[in-house]
């Protein structure tokens, strides 16, 4: 299942690294945290968590236990993102679809990687 794990890990890494870096470098992205009713100091912490999880996902391509950790972390981050959109900000469902989809990728990475342990 190496190719499937690789594909899932790369999708998860890309889906987390890009917004993670923007949370660290762009003020207008950090200000979105006010829209969610969250303190601005959480934006860079979330960005670091996303970038770190992206790195773990890539390491997980060659070491299955790390892929499981990355998948669990990614699923948790995306559950938090979906919650922020749907419950805290009361955004429409379409705003949370990317987080939900990436969360499902993370869960798939966990399920498949557990089989490789």
C-alpha cells in the first residue's frame, strides 16, 4: 500500500503546509481568527502545528508509525477547523468542506498506515 500512503501523505502535507505557512507569515490570515472568536495568539501556534504535521506526514511515507501520528494530528486539526467554521463562526457548510475533506484524508492515512505497522 506504499503508493496509497504516499498519495495520502502528500495531499495531507500540502493541505496543511500551505495554510500553516500563511498563518505564520500573513497578518490578514491571522486576523481571520477574530472571525472565529479565537485569540490572535492562537494563529501562529496553529500554523506551527500545521507545518509540523505536514512534515510528519512526509516522514510517514517511509515510517508507518509516524504516518499514524501525522494522521491523528491532522484529523484533530481539521476537526478543530471545521468546528471553528460551523459552530464558532456559524459559517455555511461550504466554508468547512476543505477542512472536512482534509480530515477524511488524515483518517484514511491512519487506517491504511495502521495496516502497515
